[in-house]
C-alpha cells in the first residue's frame, strides 16, 4: 500500500520526528534476573550497552577483552554473552573457541552472540556462536529479541 501526503515541509519533518521518537521509546518488558556478559573494549560502547541493558533490568557485567571474558565466564554463571569480535589480547572468535573447549556442558551451551558491525559468518559457525547481533547501528529490538529468548521468568 502506498500513501501520498501533500504536507508542507515543516509538517513532514514533525511527523518523521514523532515517528522516530516513538520507535526510540518503544517499551520493552523487564528481563529482571537475566545475567549478561558484554565483552567490549570500547568504553563508549560499554556505557551505551550497559545503559540499554539496565533499562531492561538486566544484570550486566563488562569484560574489556576476550582474556578477561574467559576468567569471568569461569567464575560467574551468565545467561548470555555478547562478544565483540575485534579486541586486543584475545579476539571474540578465539575467546568463544576457548569457552566452548571448557570441560562443563554449561560452556558448550552458553549462548554467545557475535556483537559486531561486520562479523565473518564462517567464523561464527566455526567457533559455535549462537548468532550475530549488529552493533553498528545497534537495533535495540533485535538485541532485546535475541537475549530475551534466554530469559527464564
């Protein structure tokens, strides 16, 4: 269906602005109790993702690289891991392979998503990630949909 409106330019801008604000303020249900590890080396992204997850009442921890993520995953039971790909010391693919190689079944079934602007689909499969969430630009609805599927109320 195609709708054509003849409106002055200022009115069109107001309509578009209202639509964008509505989309930004879309209400999401609480995910209180969900534990997420965000593996991200960029401090601005760390704050952004923490703030979004906090709005959903998600308990989120930050690991600054894959090496730190390995230590944190061994000590804390997470429901989901959001794994940046390009990081110093240990990249997201190698960190995921190391997690999958750990002894307990928990590590082999832990949901780990590539959290990147341009991941390599073959690498995602090779290291047994559960999928990909685009972070540039970040689609909050996609992030919510994927992590909420692991929420146990």
